[in-house]
């Protein structure tokens, strides 16, 4: 075989392989849609400039008690360090808002609890992980000889950076991934693969412009600057991640938000394009989208465990739940149900809970 013929043959094989991989990518997109994912993008195993941003954030101590954010060495921002052999990252989006819902009205009703919309239904981790595992299995059957591993917030993965690099949206000033046709109310998941799949163009256009509503309207002023959040002031951190007493100066600013916070998304103008989900598992359970703080404060630990089974709310624990509700009740109008709910927990065994209940009663002029 002459050199020119060998070169021609090699080029033909490479061309065929490229065409086959491109066809497979389209098949992967179709499979993803069948499994309920709203979008899918593919990027290289590189987080780019986001690695430096993470390091700067950690150096400032903005992660608070979330030590896991600083652990694992470079595995969080170097996919191939987490899963050796990773060549590509498949990033997917799944929308979670359900109808009917009026979160703004829920925030205005200070006697009711506001719970972040992503956690009103069942825990998304299990649902998405199962769907991603199914997608990975299909890819494996079509492209043997490569490894595929799925993640849904279950390992040190810089998922928003990967989503941006995979073309799923830009990272807004509130650090959320925003898509111009879908807003930001969606979950992200990833498949790390060794397959040399064609990659998508990153989303490089920042459509936030001069808008800074998310920064200005954060209830606790948690944003140091655009793209820089001090988690120690963030209500999501305070009500979920923090296992100690909530700083007293921040409690009045939390309003009725007892698990998470959506304000920086609710004020984002791009969320008028948010897509709604038909997933039954994302629909509110036990009336958590419209229940009074007083009623929730009266849940026993058994009721809490039963009614949050399969829910992300379990992350805060029962004592954290009562702590958060006490803060919400302290910020609620002074009514008989509010005061009765607080008095019912005055002698609760947990010192942390009692301290927050005492603070709440003092807010209503009933200091011990």
C-alpha cells in the first residue's frame, strides 16, 4: 500500500468515526429527552477559569462550615482526577417548577412557611440519578469499551461550570446557570465518560447586562459582588447547611423562609421564560407549599420523619427544622396560633431550639 493510499484510508476511517460519533450524540439527545431531561450538552473534562474562581471563594472563607467544598484536592474542578480516564462530560438539565404555584404570594403571607420550590416534592437526587444511570447504560450499549459514571450533586463536581461550558446557559450574577429560553429553575446532572464525543460550544454570552436585581434584593445581603456569594449570610446556607445557632442579626431578615431561599431567582427577569415540569415527583407534598408556620412547628419528630420521607428537607434534621420555624414564627404577625406554637416548644430538650424560641417570643414582646 502506498503512503498516499494509507493516508487516504486513515482519513476515511477517521471521517466515518466522526460521523458515527455525531450520529450517536444526536441519539443521546433523543434518549435524554425521552427520559425527561430538557436539555443536554457535552464539554471537555476541563472547568477552565472556574477552578480559579472556586479557589478564590474558598480562600475568602465564604463557604462557612461547608468544609466539604474545600476537601478532595483538585477532584472538584478536574473531572479526570475524580474519575481517571474522563475525556468528556455530558451535562443535562431537568426543570422542576410545577403548576399551579405562586411563590411571591407565599412569601407575602408571613404566617405561612416558605420552602424553596426545588424541595416541595420528592428528593430530585434519586429521580435524576436513576434517569442518568439509564442514559449511561444506553450509551454504553451503543459505544462499548468506554466508562460512563453519573453524578447528581453526589460527588465533588463543579456542575454549574460544566453546564456553562457544555452550552446550557451562562452563569448569572447570582451564580445560577441561566438559559435565555428556560430561566434558572432547573436541576443539573452529569455523566463523566471516557468516550471522545464531539463537544458543544460553551455559552459565552452573559445576558445579565446592567441588571443587578438579584444582588440588591437578597434579603440578607449575601452577595459581596456579582458572582461572589458569602454563603455565611445566605438563607439557604443558614437553614440547610448550618447546624448551629443562626446569627441573631440575620434572623429578622429571613422572614418566613424556613428551608432554602428563591429570592435571587424570583427577581430574575429571565425566569419569566422558566419551563414547568410534568414530573409527579416534583409536585408539592403534604401541603408544604401552603402551610402555616404554627402547624409545622407542632409536627412531632415522628411526623417530621414521615412527611419528609424521600425529601431533601431531611437534610436539616428535626432540630434544625424547629430552629428554622422558630425564626419564621418570630418574624410572623403576633397571633394566638403563633404564640401557642412557640410556647409549646419553650421547654424542648434541644438548647439550640429553646434559644431560638426565646428569641422569637421576645420579638413578640414576650421575653422570658
